[in-house]
C-alpha cells in the first residue's frame, strides 16, 4: 500500500503509469501477447519446477531458473504482496515504505523490519548497488527527475545482475484499452509472484480467497441492472479539496466499485486519475460518497480523518447540497485497499456491497 507521502506527492502526477490493470477490462491481456505467460509459469512453479518466465507489458521476457534470494521492491504494494506470500524474508529493501499501521496485523510489524532504501523513488545508484538479484517495479519505466534520479536502463539492470520485473496490474496502464471492471490483473500478479518466489501454493490460497469473496458479492448483486445501481463517488480527501481528484475507468477502484454493484460517477473519464471540478461532481450528484482517507496508523486517527472529510463535505457550499451528503450516505472505507492493487481489494468489494445492499450481501 502507498504511504500518505507517496500518494500526495506523486500518484496524480504519474497519471496513466499507475492505473491498475493490464490490457482490457478483464486484465487478461493488452494486445501485446503477454496475457497467459505468467499463468503458465505459475502452474509449473506449483510443482516446484523452474524455469519460470514472465513477460512485461511490451512482451519482453524474463526467465528465472530458481527463486530469487535478494529482492528489492519499488514501493509498499509489491512489498505487501511478498509479505503475504511468505517471501518477505527475501526482501532486502524497499522504496515508498508503508506508513506505520498501514498494513494489517502482523504484516505491519514485518514490514517495519525491511530496510528503507528511500522514502520515495530509490535513487538509481542505490538501486543498482543494492545487491539485489531482482527488482519488482510497480511504476513502469519512467524518468522521475526532480532530484530523485533517473530510472536505470534495462542494460544497467543487466550489468548489475538485477532482473527487472513489473506488477503488471499497476504498470501497464498505458496499454489499457477498456475500463477496468475485474480484479483478474491483480490476481495474475499474485500468481506470477508466487511462481517466481516458489510460493505458488500460498498465491493460489490468496487468489482463491479473493475470488470467493467477490463471487459471493456477484451472486448477490451482480445481476442488478445498470440503471438500478447506486451512483458512487470516491472522494480523495487527502489529494486536496480545492480541486477534486476523480478515479477514472483504468484505476483499480473502478473495478472495486463496479464489482460491489455501484456505478463510478467518473467511469467515463479515460486514464486512472483526473483532476475535475466540483461542478462536475455536482452535475453527477452521487447517491453515495466514499470518504477516501489514507491510513493514519491508528483507529482513532483514522476515525478523526473520516470525521474531517465528512465535515468538509457537509459544510462546503459546493457540496452540502449533494444527494449523498443530505442523506448521510457516506462510506468509511480506507483509501489504500480501494485504490491500490492487492489482496484487500476483494475485502473492499464486500464492504461497499454490504453498505449499498443491506441484507443482500452476507
């Protein structure tokens, strides 16, 4: 998951690079012929067999003859997945570390033990000299600039003995063609990481758990007609209130909202995030508003932030007349498990659906 600093300073600026989902809305491919490679590798790894071959968004292949021993992660999302898979002991460092208390339960304590190589993007020289044998990249290739250094080239990664792989559910936004309405791309990343790290059994357990939760929601409300689904606005409180930031059709939140039986009021905007005007929100007049608050590290601090977000909507002249505000239709669901690709996306689908369809979703 992203820390508050990561989100506030970088995510919107990155635009399309950080949308969740690769290829079409189902996350099954991007037109580049890479849709099935990771799954095939995962099947081999389930029996303990290597090599395992992954492809990136452009179809470039990376082959592993054995599980990596020294891993560096670009940010908290890939770190969290490795911790959940049981491969966290292989991680020697990360960039964009999770804020304290952001990860649930014991994951938080385990994450605290991972060396922080940078609070934001890992400087090029530090990354290349880290001693890693694999770098898991959430961002896709980019030149960060701004004093944070350039991203290494593939030739530089190779010279340093580092295999460079991506979380395709977050790094392939530029190749998206349709709205993201499923979590299959996230599930594919979990399967791929399980294959690479030799933890395919755990990966399957995580993916099966996600599918079971989402499947139960779909069984209950999935056939609800489009015009009967409540409209929904994700209010990104921490991104600023002067000009709202909308989650668009290529963001994983669009899939979470859709699977929960709602209609994202900004599902028609292309890309992952887009700054809009309050007049745009007013014209769409959502039935429900999610108070998009980053994890502050404690339940008390989180509740205070949710209260602040609600108070702002209720007191601001531009928003107090919205249907959701007048009816008190707010959801206190954390921002990270909604907008960051990961296992908790499925939990968020359940939480939203239970609120919007009381009595229908168990």
